[in-house]
């Protein structure tokens, strides 16, 4: 067993191929993590935009007089 391990580590071609395989695997993992981070930031931006719209709607409703707000919101209520 040690002879086989010694051969694999001393042979530069086999060692280089093994290193390339490990490097490719590491690069793939890094790309996957970068994709996850990008997706999280995209979702956070979308949620922030939705929160801004919701805040604007809340502000618009709060700025209306009570009678006007009831009239506007009546169309959204179920009978």
C-alpha cells in the first residue's frame, strides 16, 4: 500500500492530474457558493422593493381622510 502511495505522490504526471481534479472540484464548489450568494442578494433586493411599495401604500392610505379611505377600500372588501 505504501509503495502505491509513494508511486502516486512521486509521479509528477499522476500528481498533476490529481491536483487538477481537486482544483476543478474546488472551483465548482466556489462557483456554487457564489451563485447562492447572488440569489440571496437578488431575493433581498426584491423583498426590499416589495416592502417599499407596501410602505407607500400604507402611507397613501394613512394620508386619506377616513371617509375617502372607506370608499376606496370598499372595492377591495368581500361581500
